[in-house]
């Protein structure tokens, strides 16, 4: 107890962008499972942005 190195969250590797995404939504600690869920949410959001950006190319307005 008392050491961040013993925390389960250290098992989840996050990029700086993923950390920024999570920090914008949570100010406190998260368990490893929640961090993994947030990491997945970040990547889903990134994919949605990419699809939104290319959708005019795939489906041009007539």
C-alpha cells in the first residue's frame, strides 16, 4: 500500500494522446479495467472522426 508501482493501473500502457483523453474526463484514479475501456473509447472516437472526415469522399453530395 502507498506505492504507485503496486497499482494495477501500471499494467495499462497509454500514449500521451490517450492520457490526455482520459484526463479530460477523469481527475482521479481509474482501475486497469476502466483504463482499458477508456483507451478503447479513445480509439473508437478517433475512428469515428476519420470516417466522418472521409465520408464526403465516399458519398459525395449530388
